[in-house]
């Protein structure tokens, strides 16, 4: 990501390459992070990953939780494909990579700051969440669900969804093996 206009690069660059898996866990792909950190050759970036894995092991953390091999097939022209090595990286793995990367690069300094702050925020959130009572945790989860539903509705509206009842019922069916909200409520003995 050779960029002479580094001042336009900010924390969003790391958020823009963040992925969320089916369980809601965030991760970054090493090949994408490589480009953002201005590494043109995989072999050089792979050395940074190897140093980071050693750092992870030295701090008694499971490397399998933070550096997950995720090789993929890529097109190399004329319908040919080859498998390339990649990793799904946790936020902590990205933090370690930023710490082991070439600190002469300004984007690496930005990554070090970003991942250090975000890792600390997550630690504080987990600690605060664990100190909540069960009722407070339920309220917090309800609040997250409400915010998630609002975001979903806004996205669906922008995509042109007109019938939100049908839209939500289709999502419910996808979650509960084809049952509608009414089917589930009736099965539980609820009056609908």
C-alpha cells in the first residue's frame, strides 16, 4: 500500500479490512494486512508473522486461537489457480504483527497504536461485562440486539426492502429450520 499521502490513512483502514465470522468473532486476513502495512513480498511479511507467532507462544497464549491457517485458491490467469498461504488473525495477532513489523514505516506506527488501543478497549469491555449482574447482562444483550436490528433495518431499507414483516420472517425461518415466529411461539404454548 505504497502511499505518499499517509496523512489520509487513519484507523478506518484497519476497520475496513476487518471481517466477522459466523459466530460474530472479528478477524483480519494476513494477505490484506500485508498490503495495508506496505509489504510488497509475502515472504518478508511471513517472517513478521513467524516472529509474532513466537511472541504469542512466549506469552503463553495459544497460537491456534490467534493465527488460524486459511489457505485459499487464487486465479493466476488463463483459468489456472493455485493455493496460497493465508491466515485469519485475531486482534491480538494483528497487535503482535504490528509490534514485529518494520517500525520505520509510518503505517506500522499507526497499526501499533490502533491495535494496542483496540486490544485494551476489548479487555476493559470484557472486564466490565463480567462485573454485571445477570439482569444487567440480559439488558445489555437486549440493547445490542436492538442496535443490531436497527442497523439491519437501515441496511435493508437502503437495499430496497419494502415488506419488513416478510423480510424478518424470512430471517427467522433461516435461523429456526424453516419455522416462523408464530410457529415457534405456538410450539411453546404462547398465545399469538
